[in-house]
C-alpha cells in the first residue's frame, strides 16, 4: 500500500534555524532566464514559490526536507543548497 506524500511528510519533525541553508546564486536568473521554474514543481515541501506579480522566486528554507532534488533540477545551477547546521533541519521519525 502506497502512503500519500502528506502522510509521509507528517512523520517529520523540524528544528528551524534562523540562518538559511538555501540561497539563489543570482536572483535575476530565476526571473529573466528560467522559463519552466522546475524547482517550484519538484519540491515536495513547497520551498520554492514563484510570485508572478513580483517576478520573483521566494525561498522558504524552513520547509526544506533535505531531499536534494533542487540541486539536481535547476538547469542554471542557480540553487546553492547546503545541509543545515548541526542540530537543525529535519528529523525523521517512524510512525
């Protein structure tokens, strides 16, 4: 039996850091060069949200579940995603 993504994400706990571990190398790449905004579709935790009115990509790093997909999907290699500092980030638990 396959478990829905919302149920799987519900098994995570987070310790949010006040420092981001995700940065865009050049914000203008997202607004001017990137047409598909693949990161907004790939990320299961909605870390990347495109605001068409402001022509800006919002990064909600505190939602990150550390899957690493954003590092692979950006065709411009514009997402700099490191792991959170020790003691912060996602903690997996079994339900």
